C-alpha cells in the first residue's frame, strides 16, 4: 500500500456542507470505503472517501489536480491562472504545490 498526502487542498463534501480547507491523507489503492484523514486548522476528521465529492489541489507549480470518483484528473496548463485565481478566492490563500 502507498500513502497519498496532499498538504493543501479544498475538500468538497455534500452540497449542504461548506468545503474543508487543509490536508488529505489516505492509502492507495483507494476504494469507496477507504478512510480519508482531513486535517484543518481546527480539527482532524476521518471520513470514508465516498463522502467526499471533490478534492482540488495544486498538483505542481503549473497544474491543478482534482480527485473525483476516486480518480485523479489534472488541469491543462492554459487554465492554470484561472484555477489559481478562483481557488485563492475560495480558500483565502494561494494553494501550495504538492509535488
């Protein structure tokens, strides 16, 4: 098993709940019931992966990463600046690259 750590992310859960901002940690290969540890400034939360709708993070200095339906997707380099502006607004800080 391989541990995945994303140190600065926006974590979207149910529509009725505000997103979380913090780090994400889980074991690969991920399955719907894989327990994900989310650490925020105020709390440590452990929830099944299937309760997370979307994880948005800065993959590297020029690409954003998205985890949706247990799969990793990345942005194209052309949309980086737009994603950077929007995530900075939402998170109230510029997300830090993870890799």
